[in-house]
């Protein structure tokens, strides 16, 4: 792992910015997962409907 450079905080100094935690990558992964789940659901619905119509 790469070690991040950090500046020491002096007494009485406040930090106004939170550290980056990689949220952007997590959001993309969540979006792709949701889209795949939706696609799988739609394909399952279509195949079930076709089986019912064939009978």
C-alpha cells in the first residue's frame, strides 16, 4: 500500500476537509450492480411470460 502524506495538526487548529475514502468507486460499483440486477429481472420476467404463452 502507498502511505499517504499527512501534515501534523497543531493545537487549536481545526480540519475543514475530510480525507478521501474512495466513495466515487463505490458509487459506480453500486450503479453497475443495480443495472445488472434490473436487466436480470427483466430477462426473467420475459422468459416466464413466454413459457406461460406456449402452454
